[in-house]
């Protein structure tokens, strides 16, 4: 008698980056964020469309799912909400009246919502930081590792650490709300006029334009008054500078006095002061991070480290971890934040609750929707779009490389969509890094975004050491664009469009097996230019999620300065080109 296939559906929602992920006998077969279908960036709603995609990918109905695993414990989170309301009463009345109804219509009613979809089985509610830990450790290449989670807040925990060994995870220390590195970063993000839970990476990208000197940056010295870093790796915030524990606004009047000015108006001028504040924040985050990690290293004695939580998307800090700690190796999943926690919840259910053995190691990130050749052709024909069909893979790659080498911008829509917030060569915009003007062209005519934003270089893994100051072996998270490293000084003039103001680049170090066509395209470009590097940025415009469908791709191309769209075996060229 053959063994029954076991399916576990992981779900995360109602805070930000709602998502769903599906495990089949411990192997990831599908994972996607809800935003890709609804086109609402960081969508918080119940991920019905993402769930349906996961089911369709395996030809399943909801009743075929054996278990559902949710990425946090809603009752425990509600307890924290009530506790915070009472502790800060009466300042919390407005927040309480606004937020309470959603608890009784959505957040505490997940079983009822799933029942409406036809699910009648068991639901596991996994503590949020254990979802992060399972996402980072169980899919890692390590048999044992130290585990560190840093985010805004889960139920109560904002930072936690512990260890993983084969199929076991233990988190033995945590820091609780309201003390939070993630919320500190979000507070200054809000102060600088950017959107919270969306634009923290913009502040990270802005920071090198400021004074990255702890002794000379006056705002670093000021912000150090806000956080107390202790010898045991822990920290606490001076809550007089914050309002997020009782209001929807984050920085307090005292914070504004400390930083000598009010909140920057969105889209207004970014001054030298704003740049220095961004630099100060990044330096303080790194101080706190390395303080935590060095303590965890001393405490656990383990040589490997895995990171989870939204703060693990801070690629600038990530690239400095192995240099500033005694860990030998590092792993971060493609989506370490709340979106990725749906996958972590499923992995925790499989490994820790059901004792099904460790999940299969993470291999590739192409876990989202893909489209067959005839589906793409049908869309193009129905929309009466002119296209060229390639006769071979070789022809496609050579044509794409030539267009890039001619100074044009191409969109690359190929295979299944990538999992996580970074475009990894399945839904990417690509162009020539050797042309210094490409950064301005991309920001102004294609992405429609702020001019200080950098672009990422992608290159074959075997070429990385030629261009970057990086340790050997190259940490695996570099494949997911989660690490920033200095570009070698003698190479900066060769690839100026991907070198940030501080001489660094957020690289994607690519294995051929990860995405063969993407890899070969870089090799074809190298034949023409002598440089095995491309600019890779996400296939979207500012304020929108990465494209998912052929329709999304064509609309994005039509409304931007993209010159050509490579969609599967088809080429669509702008009519004015």
C-alpha cells in the first residue's frame, strides 16, 4: 500500500505581507504573497488568492489539505493588545476603539474563515518567533546553528534567540514589546517621511549619503540616548521618545525635539540633516545587532547563524555580520519577514508538532505562479499585441544580450515567480551596468522613484570574488540579494551604475542551477561587453508589487521606459523603438 501524501498549508495575514505556502511531504511546492494577486503592496488581508494558487499548483481542494498552520497565536497577540491598552489608558482610547472591531470580525475568527473555504481539519497556531525560527533554520543547510529573530513585534517578542539542532528548535531568551529594534527603525522611517512597514529599506539606502562616522555624526550621539545596549546583548528603549505603544503615530514630540525638527513631509526635499539621521539610525541598528550576535555566539558556542524576522532584510548590516562576529557561516531565507513566516509555520507544524522529520532544504525560490507558452500567446493575441516568437533558447538569449548591450532596458518575465520581496531573475528589469547613466534612466523613466535609490548587480557566483570584497565561501543568502558588500576599487569604474555612493553593491551571486536562462543571459552579455554583470531590479514601479501575470507585465512595460519585454518565448518591443 502506497503512503498517503501529506499536505500542510501555512498562512500569515492581518498585519502586513499576507501570504500562503504549501508543503508536500516536507518539501516546499508553492509559496506566494497575496499582494501579487490583489496588486495592493504589503496586503494585510486574508490570503484567499494565495491559498487558491497553492491549491491549484497541486490540483487540490481545501478538503485535501491535511493541516493548516498559522504564523502566530492570535489570542496571545490580543492579550498584548489589551495589556498595552490598559497600561497606557486613557491615551489608548482612540486606538482601542479603532482596532478592536477587527479582532472580533477577522483576527480571532480564522477557523470560521477557513471553514467557509471548505476546510474542516486541524489548525496549528505557532508562536510568531517560532515561525520565523522554523523558516530560517529548518530550510537552512546547517545541522545545528544559533537562531536570532529581530522584527517589529510578534505576540509579545520583538527579539529572540536560541539554537537549532536537526529537528529541534529552542528559543531561550527574548525581548518583549514595546522595546523593539524593528519599531525603532520604523519610527525613524516615519520621522523621515517614509511609509512604515514599506520603506525601511529606503532609509537603509539613504544612510550612506549621510555621515557614517559615530564620533562626528551628531544625530548618532543623540539617538544613542534613546537606546540602552547592555552587556548581555539585550537592549531597552527610552519610551518617552515614542508613541507607537498608545497611538498610530510613532515618534513623540520629545523625539522631534531631540532631532531638532518635525516629521518630514512625504515627497519633500531630503536635506543633509535627513541623510545624517538615516546614517545614524543604520549605525545604531548595527551596534545593537552585533551586540546581540556576539552575545549569542558566546552563549551558544555555535559556529553557524541563521537570521529571521523583517530586520533580516537589512542587507547592509547582513554583509557585515561575518566580519563583525565570530560566526563562520550565515543563512537567511529569501523572505525572512512576515511573508516568509507562512512557510515557517508550515515547517514548524511538519517538523516540530507532527514529528514528520526535517523539511527538505531550500533549493530554489521560483515558487509562485508560472504561465505556459500557450497561456502567454493567448493573452498577447486577445489583447492584439504585436510580438515575435523565438525559434530557440539561444536566439532569445543572444537577442536579449544585444538589446542590453545597445543601452536599452529590458523586462524579463520567465518561469515561476520568485518567493520573497526581491526580484531574482524571474520577474526582473535588466540593463547594462557599465553605463553610468543607467541609474538615472531607471529611477526616472522606469521605476519612477527617488534618485538616491541604488540598483543591484547580478553576476555568476564564480565571478563574484573578481568584483567584490567578500569572504570565501560566499554566504548563500547572497543568492537572494540579502547581502551588501564593497565593490573592489579597481572594478567600480567598470560597473558604475550598480555601485552605491559608499562604493558598495547589493549583489545577487547566481548559481547556474538556480535559474539557467538568467545565468546564460549574463554569459551572453559578457561576450559582447567583457563584463559578466547585469543590473537587476524588480519588475514593478514604485508603490506597486512585483508583476505576477502577463497582463501585469505588459501594463508595467506600457507605462514605463522599458524598451523590450521578454515574456517566456516571446518578445514585445515598444513601437517607438
